[in-house]
């Protein structure tokens, strides 16, 4: 009997000694296991930006994310773990460089893509849009992040969005304090009002670039641009023929781009020659060259065919006397005329 008690006592002492040696090691490893398991839970939820450190059962979460909602979700996830006692939030907001926003308005639909300071600001912006436009805007591409220039959200909500509603179309690209505002307005008066409304932004340090077209002035703008391009350079054809030289592709593309400014106008492409050769031959050649330009604008330039007309004038409308080779070269030309001016 005494022997049995002796054996049990020795066994008990062995267990006590084992615990005495292993418990400090277990206590040392416990925070590591807590931190590792907690961080794994966050990463499983898509928050790979987060890192967790632990001391005893208290944890600290660190990392950088532009979404304050994600920061709150991470803290709540850690607080829900039964083995975590306290959570210290040491996360940082993501500093956005450059700070951008792109606002697009097609007369019916409004969309925004860029950054605002926080989720509360985003929600307030959504409320402003619904109040002003009568419907919600597409804000899925709006993110949150630190680094917004002074007055950023106020300028977007109170100035820019207020100004685009009456416009036909608008595209606003903001990069830090540079604002590029382009689009179409019904009248020149609307553009003048827009310029005045944007003036206070310059006093706040913003650099404003305004590129607007008024539809009541669009045909004139188109004609001026056509004249400028064709005064600087002539469309080059094969000698005595109507094949367009590839060196004129850049000029023709610029002419096609200019046609966008007067999208509702018809453009007359007029061909002219010098007085060398018969009147019949010159008339036919001028018609063929005008049609060749029309074909290029439609096929390569993307200008709708119904917007393009052609006419061959032959040598009937010279710019200057055909008394020198230099003057004859001036008379061999293509003219663009916007109808309805």
C-alpha cells in the first residue's frame, strides 16, 4: 500500500514539474498564436492590408486602407473573437497621390470616378446629387482616401455639379488643384455664365481650363477650324489624279476631328483646280478629288456620310490670278464649307 502511494506521489510531482517547465513557454507562445489566428481571419475576409500584434489577449491592428468602413469592419471582426480581450486601432488612412475625380454628364446620366475624404462625405455627396438631379448617380467608382486639396468636396458638390445640370454634355477631370472642364452648352451665354461661376475657384488656388462649345456657335467654330487647317496646309493628290497622298492623313484626321464640333451641320467639300487644261477636264478632276476627300472622312475619319456633300468647281473660282506656278498651286485646293452659317 505504501509502495502504491509512493508511486502516485512521484507521478504527481512529475506532472507538476512538467507544467512548471511548459507553462512559461505556452504563455510566451499564446500572444503569437492569437495574433496569427486573428490576422488570418482578417485576410480571409479580404483585408490583406491588416497586420495584428498581440500582448497577452490584447491586440493592436495596423495597416493602411483608403476605406474607413474597412477599418471599422476589421476592428469589429477582432472584437468578436472570444479569445481577444481588447483591440487597439492603429490603422492609417491611405494617402492618395495624385488626388483625382472625373465627373461625366451626358444630359441624362451622371457618373463620378475618383476620391473623397471619407464615407460620410460620400454619403453627403450622394444626397446632394439626388436632391439636385432627382435621381441617384453612379458612385460605385468613388473611393475614400486622405490627401484631398482644400475645399475639394465643397467645390464638387456646390460648384461643379450645380453648373453641369443645364449643359448638354460635360466632362470634368480634376487632378489635385487642376480642373479641366469640357463639354457642350446650348448657348454662348451659358458658357459665359459658367466662366463667371468658376472664377472663385481660381482664388482658392485651383487652375481652371475651360473647353466648351456652344451649339448656337458650333458651325462658326467648325468653319474657323477648317479654314485654319486648310490655310496652313493643302491636301496633296497624285499629279493630275484624285488619289490622296498618305502624307495628308494627319491633316485629314484633324479635319475629321474638327467636324465633331458641329455634329449637326452639313459640310460641303469643294474641289478647285488651276486653269491648265480644258474646263471639262478640270471640272471632272475637281469633282473626283472632292469625292476622294469625302470617302477618306467617312471611311477613316468616321464622319457620317449624310453630313458630307461634294462639289467640283474646276477653275471657275480662283483665289488669285493663274499667272505664275506659285499662284496656280494656291488655286489647286480643297475647301470645307459649313452650311447654314
